[in-house]
C-alpha cells in the first residue's frame, strides 16, 4: 500500500512538473543569472552578482510567476491541448484542476512575497505580470495578432526586471533583445501553425486560421529577413568575442528554417521548425559565456 501511495505521489509530482514545464523555468533561471553576471553587471565581481539577495529574490519571483502562468494557461487550454498534445495532456491530467488552481494561487502569493523583499516597485511589476498572464490566458490569446504579440512580450518580460534593476542601457543589449524578441515572435507563429486543429475547434482567431498557411509562411519569412539585421549588427558593429560564431550558426539555421518552411505542411514539420527556433533561443543563453571566455574563467576561478 505504501509503495502504491509513493508511486501515485511521484506521478503527481511528475505531472505537476510537466504542467509548469520545469525544464523551461530552469533555462530562464540560468539565462537570468548569466545575463546579470556577464552582460548587465559585467563590471561587478562574480561573487557579488551570484550572492546578491535582491537578484536572487527577483529571479525566484520570476520562476514562481512563470510556473503559475503555465498552470493557468494549462487550465484554460485543457480541451485544446487534448487535441494538439494528447500524450502530454494525459500526463498533465493526473493532477486535478482544483489542485492546479490551488498551486496557482499559492505560487502567485509566494511571488509577491519574494518581490516584497526587493522593493515596492518589484511588487507592482510582478503583480501586473501575474494579471497580464491571466488576462492573456483567459482572453487575449484568442484575439488575432494581439495574442502573438502579448505572448512574446510575456516571454521576454522577466529580463526587463533584472535590466531595470541593474540600469544598464547599452545599445548592444537592446539590439540583442530585439533579435531574441523576433525569434520568440516567430516561435509563437510556428506554434499556431502546429496547433491549427485544436485552435479551430476552440474558435481561436490565429493568423494561420484567418489568413491561411501561405500568408503565415510569408510573415515568418519576413520576420526571418528582419532578424538578420540585428544579427549582422551584433556580429559586425560590437565587440562580442567568440559569441559572433553563435550568430553565424544562427544565420545558417535561419536559412535552413526558410528552406524547410517552404516545404512544410504536416504538423511534425512545424514541430521541427519550432525546435529550430527554440534551439536558437536556448543556445543564445549559453553563448553569453563566449563573449570573453578568458574573463569568464578569471571571474569563476
């Protein structure tokens, strides 16, 4: 009996981990620390950044809000996800909707509590962040164009918290953020192509459903070309060390993305395109270490 209960408990933990997409949250935490240590506060000792209490609570607030955001999004999209991702949805449904909502509210209260350690402005920021995530999941995501725009802003918003905290307004940071934002917008549009069947059943007004796959591919192609501009600026106008190789690889991946996009029609092909963009985004996090590897080693050791 005890073994069975332990098994059920572990299954529920695994289900909850799947719902909050713990692997994505881990990437965001690493990205925030790397961005803080080697871009926004590169002039400070590494120890001062890593053991900064305010930064720790800002990142902790971010992690809990993102987790709660995934829960509320899962709550509203349960029927759609059953069509688009049946296997994942069956795992997610091991935890009841009531339990998910309870965890959702607990995480939101925890996020505000953590933010209160930093400042009143942090409390206001994360309170607004929580509200916009809920409003997006409940209403905005079904609205043409606005859904994609807000989803992309919500994805990149956690970095604005630490950006404002360090008050680093260097041009190179804005250009890098522009490239990242374009990749996120493209990923959201590819997800719409990937999830057309479920979106149609739930009456979502997405670009592929309203304008068709042909125009969606045109928008993606245009965004890919636009993304080359910040990519080339970062590679040629700024001192980014070995990170320039990341941008060269990203350029190659974008070319492959465009070629593969032209022939894509099936869901598995859109999933490949989605993963290409996700690879560019995630690799961009760890490529921060390539800006100046010697400086990284000196600061670490």
